[in-house]
C-alpha cells in the first residue's frame, strides 16, 4: 500500500502546478477501454478448460473503465497548439463464482501522460478566432507513464501467495497514443467532447499473474505480452472559464 501511495503522489504532484495556472482548463474524461492482449487471454482460457465442471467461466480482461483528470493548456496561439497533461485510473476486472466462492482478477492501471493537440491544417497555416480550447476538431498524440498492479481476490480477500505473504506486485511501462476529438456542444461553462484513441504498449508484464489465477503454471503460460493495444472511447467534460465559445458566435475567418 505504501508503494502504491508513493507512485500516486509522484504522478499527482506535477499536475498540481498546472492546475494552479490560470492558463489551463480543467477536464474530466469518462472512458471505456478495450484491451487486446492474447497472452493474458490464455491465462483465463486455461483456468476455464482445467475446470470443466464449473458452469461459470472466467472471461478475459477485455473491458476496462476509466476516469481521467486533465488540464488543457494552450501553448501556441497562432497554430492553436494545446498540451493536455492528465492523470487517469483504469480498472480491468473479471470474476467467477463457483459454488458461492467468488474470485475476482484484474489490473489497476494508473497513467500519467501528456497529449499534444491541434488540427492537421494548423501544421501548415495559422488558425483564426479559435476559442480557449482551440479548433473544434483536433488530432492528438500522447505519451504516458503507466503503473500496473494486478490483483486476485477470493471472497473479497487478496490471495495468499505463500504462507505469510499476500499476492502483491506491480510493473511500469511507457506507452504512446494517437487519437481524435470533436467539441460537440457546450452547456453553460461545461464543454462536452467525444474522443476516440488507440494506445500502444511495447510490452506489459504481470508478475506471476498466471500462477495467482490458476494456482500453478504447469503449462508454462506467459506473464508478459508484447505489443499490447488498447482502444479507447470516451466523453471529456471541460470547465471553460469563458461563458462563450467560438462556435457560439457568428462565423468569421478560418476556425477550422
């Protein structure tokens, strides 16, 4: 627990300074993530095939749900270049309840990253009359530092890895992301923006996860998956410090 708290503080502190800045716009994003990691899927497939008498199955860690805090910060006005530092938490989980003995397995994923956002046209020309959040449509390129903590619980208690030790491990990994968003509409000082993106991890390692889920690893399952892909879709809500956005005014000039 202390290790997890230390990592969270390392991720939060750099964002506090940005939040204080009057140049930033605070945002909250609610996100769904789809995880593509075939090696991890095999861990759960092995669990199911080795227990044919169980009616319930342990499904792969495919679906994740996230909450992400960010601060939109315009760093260049002529071409409307924006930086978006953000801190997010995603939970992937699956569970099975054979004979009333519930087992839950999954991953806690904490990410600290930064996106650079702009309209593709802005690479080649200036953008006129854009509001505090830039052009209405934008592309984003990001990099994230990720803290991954796998967990396995039986009847709401973390499993004992050995006689006196609970299963507790973590790993870290960098990832990159590519995405797009569209400022759809505003309500008062709140702006609603649908976003889609894809993240790429060079690899993800979940130490002894196969052993924790199955109770053994006699089949030599891998606890590491290379080239992991996550697909994301979500809605970002931004608090805009100005009541009026550029699309509320008559169109003048190129707003892209």
